[in-house]
């Protein structure tokens, strides 16, 4: 995750709304016989800046909290640990 959106949110005391998309093969096939992907959009819990933190600390806080939520959802849906970091 990059700092940009988190910096804007922290500067404007605005929430970040994490959205995570998961994909699975459906029972349907395309013209080549390949499975058509189904996707699910997961809207996660909003993350608000912490007014007690500095701008840099808030950027890191927002980014880390969004990553934590997305990692948790990934591991829940795919039933496997996420092995690479943000």
C-alpha cells in the first residue's frame, strides 16, 4: 500500500473505507472451456484518523490498519496465510 490516499485522509481528517475483492472459479465456462470468475466485493470497517497522532504517524496508522483488515479478510476467505507484506 502506498501513502497517497492515507496522506489525503489524514490531512483532511477523513475516513478510509477499505474494499477487498475476492475471486473464485464459477461453475460456468467461457467459449474456450475456461471457468468464468465470480467476484465478491467486501466492504470492510472504516478506519478513521487518530487526532492524537502526527500526520506521519496517522498515515502509518491508517495504512497498517487497512492492511490488517485486508489481510484478515484474505486469510478468512482463502483459508491460507498471506505470506507477503504491504
